[in-house]
């Protein structure tokens, strides 16, 4: 089984360094008065108390073999999106942050394959594995 460390580093780079660009793109796209602020989270291991922020968790790890040659580990991770308590249009704001994350994972070149597996309340679940 492969180590999670390279996946973690890639996720940290994407979510901390690249996501603010996509949040800005979503803000420009809609231009309707709902302004998304960049997340306050500065590392995946941080339990940020400021908002908006996200909490990162590894939910599940599944090992699979493809053609008995290629080892592949599929990780399911969750991002709990925390918004300020007085957020107007909370649902719209959550969906716009989700849209920024989706645009980022499909818009960035990476050696990993990302797929949104589900969205539930204020959680976004992603499956991550090596490209094959």
C-alpha cells in the first residue's frame, strides 16, 4: 500500500495555495453581492477556529489492485466547510465554495484523480487515487 504523505502534500498545496484563485473566479462569475472570502485555514492539520474555514479528515482508505500489477489506494476525504454563524444565504455560500473546490480539482494538473463522491449538509466528500 502506498503512503498517504504525497497525496496529503498535493491536497494541502491545492486547498491552501490554489483554492483562493478559484474562489475569486467564482466571485467574479456571479457578481451578485454574495462575496466568498478565502478560507482562514492555513494547513490541513490545523483546526482553525476562524471562519470561513474547513476541517480536513480522511474518512476511508481502500486498497485495490488493477490487473494484478498496479497497486492503487483510494482515499475518501471530507472537507467540512465552516461558515460564520451570521451568514446570509448559507446554502448558496456553501454551494459556491463547493463549486470553487470542484473547479479547482478538475482545473489543476495533478498526478492524482479526484472525484466528488457526495455532498451532505456542510460536508464535501472527495475520492482521491493515483491516475490510471
